[in-house]
C-alpha cells in the first residue's frame, strides 16, 4: 500500500509535488495571458486553485502551500492591473487574491486530512486482515500439529512403559501408528515450509521434460492410494510436460487427497489426462457436494477449508496452485457435470504455440 501521509511520502513524490507547485503556475501563463481580455480574474483564480489541489494530491501539504504562494504571486503580477507589477489598483482584486490564498490553504489542508484518514483506514484494514490470518494459523497449527505429536508421544510412552507387557504384534501396531502420525506431522510441516517459500518467492523450481504418467504414478503411490480409490484415464501418446517432477507430484497428491475427502462412498474421484492444444490437461474430478461459484477462489487461500471440519491446515489446494503456477501452469476449479468439483490443471509441454 502507498502511504499517502505527507510526512511519509517518498522523496520522489515530494519532488514531483514541488515541481508541480513551482512550474505549474508558470506553465499556465501561455494559455491564460492571451485570454485576459475575455476571462476575468475569478476564472483565473479557479484554474490556479485546481493546480493547488493537484500539487497537494501529488506531494502533500508542503507543495500545496508553495503552489498557493506562487500562484498568488503569478495572479498578482500577470492578471491584476497594473500588469507586471506587484501592486493592485482595484480593492476587489485584493480581496479576491486574499480569498484565493485562504481557500488554497484550506483546500490543501482538507485534502491532506482526507489522505491521512484514507491511509489510516487502509492500514487498519491490513492489520485486521493480518490478525485474522494469524488467528487462523494459530488455530490450525495448534490443533493439526498437536494431534500427530500427541499420537506419537502416546505410542512412545506405551512402548517405554515397564508395567505393560506387549507381544510382537502389539509392538508392531504401535510402531505403525507412530510412523503414520510422524508421516502426517512431516507432511504438515512440509506444506507450511513450502507455502512460506512460495510466498517469499524462494522455492527452487527445476523444470525439465517429464512423462506425466510417471509423475502421476509416483504421486498416487506416495499418497498411499488404495486400489479402486482413484479411477485413472490417461490418453496415450502424450508429450512430455516441462515441469519440476517433485513439485508436480506434491501438487497432484494434494489435489487427489482433496477430491478423495469429498467424494461420495462408491464414487471414487477420476484423474483424467489428455492433450489440449499445446498443453497437457490434467483433471481431478469428484462428485461431492461441490463449491458455489462465488466461493471457488476462497479454497485457494491458505488456512481456508470452507466448513470442512476434518484435519489439515487448509494448505493443500493453496499449495497445489502455487506449485503449478511456479512451473508455468495453472489450476482452475470448475463444476463437474452432474454435480461435484473438477480441478483443471494445465501443464506446459514445451511445444511451440
């Protein structure tokens, strides 16, 4: 946000303001002096008053006061009789020039006050938005990071307990539970770190030609997709996509995990991949409750889940879009025909357009 308060305007803005204040009154002379016989002093005063307001908007209160003073001198020297002298023969013109200076100062002050209030309101809005985001982060992190930590801690405590006898099967089940909890924790932390890198523009991206089928297979394998939990429809003969394979795996895994979360029982999500012009189009389709069109962009905001009360930081879709866009692609939500949500991912192929 550009701070409009006079005291915090950049040096460049103030310099431009003083330039308008000093050069503006002189620049108007070639247009107004030939009209002295047809335009009275009141008309000239109105024109210079507009210039004072312009100087205030550009550079703040200081340039506006300078513009008032310079304009008053120019009006006196060029537009009041006797011309080209700093004396005024008509008392009415004295009153007009004094009124001009007073109105110029008042208008400059009012414009400055309005800009200060606008800046204060914008700053307050930014602080409120930051507070809401901070509260969302604390709520999500407080619950979603604590849960796997608590599970892992409980398992370790159970294994260390001397008053409990565990057979090999019990120990294996506890270790599997701890392993799963730590995997969830690692995934949450990875999402947080990747999102922070994306927002800071510090996430390394190494695109190279990659077979989309290979990326899709690894993404589903890492996600631990059970048989028949996802329907794959991949067009044959697809060209390689120019992407960072690791980042695309993360993005696809997040999109599929989101689709599985909302897909009805017995209707697994569909991952459909085909060629669309000079790009490869990957669609993750579910037949869940869908998202209203007006709220579709909200799901890409970090820590937003639109009423989903399940676990997770609400970073999956935000991170998926960020990762894909970092590779030159796009993620667009659309409605699934017949109900549900389709995430359309476009990926560059490197083919000439």
